[in-house]
C-alpha cells in the first residue's frame, strides 16, 4: 500500500471502471439481432445449394460480432481482452480447418450410396460409384 | 497499472469490496475481467470440439442433416433465439444500471433476464419432450414413429435400422472397408431411388425418397450440443440468481459491479453459442 494521498478512494480510482454503453446503442444492437434472426430464417427458406450454409454462418458471424463488441463491451475494453478473444478464435479456426482437411480422406471407407456427396471422390476402386 | 502511486488508498479507507490482495478497485476489476475472458475462451474451445465433430460428419453425410433437421421445430427454435437475444439485451442493460447505480432497475432487469432464461428452458423442455415421445433419440433408441413433416417417404421403401457392416477387403496392403454390393438399378423396375444411386448433386429442399442411413447420429449431435448449452443456461441462471440476491441487498454501484459484469459476459457467451447452434441444427437446406 502506498501512502495516503488525501484523495477520496472511490473518486480516485473507480469512477472509470468499465465503459457505460448508452441505452440507445444497446437497443439498436438488440433490434439488429432480431432483424438478422428474421433474415437468417428467411434465407433458409430459399434453396441456394451450398451457399445456404455460408449465408447462415455469415449472418451468425455478424450477430456474434455485435454481441461481442457491444453487449460484451469488447469495443470499449482494453485491447488485450480482444487479443485473448481473437487468439481463442484463431485456435478454433485452426482446430476445425485442420480436421476438415482430411475429413473426406476416408471416403474410400464409406459405403457408396450411404453418402451421396462422396460419389465423385476417387477411391482405390475408381470413383465412389 | 496506469494509476499514479499518489492515487493509491489508505488501507483504513479501503472499500469493503476490495480484496486484500489488490491495491485498487480498478486493479481488482481488470484482473477479474481478464480472468472471466480466459474462462470464456476455454468455453469457446469446449464447444468448438462439438462444432468440429459436427463439421466433419456433415461434410461426409449431408443427407442425414437435411433429412433429420425436418424433425426439429423451426418456430420453437426461432422463438428461443429471440428469447435469448432479448435476455442478452436485458443483461447488458442490467450491467449499465449497475454502473450508474440504479439499483431498482438493476434488480428488475436481472429478474427479467432470469425469467427469459427459464422461458428458454421451458421451450427446450417442450422440444425434448416431443422428441422423446416421437422416438427421436440417439443410437438404438432412434425409433421414429413417422417420417418428419415435409418429407415424402414411401412406406414400402422402409429400410432396416441397422445395416450389416460390409466385409473389409485388403487392397494393396491397405485394409479398406467397402461394400461389395452395387446399388440397385434406378427406375420403375429397380429398387433404389435416384439419389441413392448418386444421381442428383444436391438433395431436394423437401425430402423425397426413403430415409437415409444413420439418422440417429443427427440426434446425438442435437442432444449433446443443445444439452451442453442447456447446462450452461442452468449455470447462467444460478449465477444471475446469486447476483440478483446481492443486488437486492444493494451491494452493487458504480464502484463495484464486477459480479454483474462478469455474469453478464458469461450470459452473452451462452447467447453467442446459441446464435450458431440455431442455424446449424434448425435451418439446414
């Protein structure tokens, strides 16, 4: 403990604990999240093939960014917390992408017909069909 | 610490909420915040294991997901999404109320958040109960009473649940499992529908044809992912309840609101996980 300075302890140190997010910002983020939820349900009703998955994930990503930046204060907090969060995400990406690199390498051991997506993959027997 | 030493306090005037091993409330707040974020990072990694398994299985068996997701109720899933998003909003507002010293609003907003969490679990209970009654469980307990709504499954095309494992055949020194039975011919005289013989590139929006194999695996994913998430909702409710009791005692204010803030961060993470679970389980095309 350093020596007493005569400054009121609360006023000296605690007045800037965290950032007070304006209520308007919180309400706007909530509105955006509801709108994006409606959008993702509507987008799922249109058949765009593989694109559907990426659209759904993109919308979920935007929603997650809104929650993290505003509800979780990361936009206003110390940058180091952002480093912690993004570092974590980097490991998630590494984890899933590395697993996906050889996810289809087991196509030869899948029974043709049980996995229609496998039909164009080359196997020791030729193509999956 | 960026605070000058002159701002440090007399031990005699330390606020009650300052733990003895911290010098200032700000140091305590920042340490706690770093701690909760590190915890949230481990939570994200915990769920990413499940998302990874999901990605691998869906890449190999998209037909299982397209078929089985028809059993899930999109309206109930969307309702739960909206409930959680609203509870996240009230939680963020509760943190704001605590920061501004508005104790009455803090208590009200925490109570609303708690009610929303309970409502989420009630909806989840309705969904689980329906799955239980319709025989939509994991593994050998997957005995569906009927095909899902939106699927046109001919009755005569019913398939056995358990398919005998094909005999492994050594090829070039490698042991490769592969069926030696070719798919049946397509057409009016044949048995196999076109998709089973590998004709269309993408399964149709609404299912036509017999049920695919291994649908029960989808329900393993469904119950494990939503179940683990549900356990987190329960944990969040316990934390919010604890903070609510303390808020009613008037313990929180502009100088001390870390328990509210950190409980809020945890609750937002629960919302965050659901934001991804909803499209991945309920909205598959």
